[in-house]
């Protein structure tokens, strides 16, 4: 009886909304994994490098990555009205 249900059940096609949600969840998961690795890697790096170098290096690298992403995607600026 259960096998008969699965044989009659036709697979649904993914809608555009579902694919965007899946992509968003995947990108969110990747972001969480990347963020979770920052603390252990920072502890390792601070043992060898100056804490000030690590602080300013991380913020500079993040700023450069954000600037490159901004230049590559060329998003439109939001309007106030």
C-alpha cells in the first residue's frame, strides 16, 4: 500500500521561489561555517603575529572584498522617495 502511494506520486517541479530559498539557505550555511572558523584561526594567527596586525589586516581584507563585490555587481542605490 505504501509502495503504491509512492508509485502514483508524481515529483513536483521546483518553483523559482523554492530555488531562491534553497540558494539562500545554502549561502547562509556557508556563511555560518566560515564565521565559525574565524575564532580558532585567529587564535592560531595571534600566537605568531601581532594582534594589531591581525585586527587591521582582517578589517582591511573584509573591506577590500566588500568593495570588489560592490564594483562587480554594480547594485543600484536605494532611493529615499
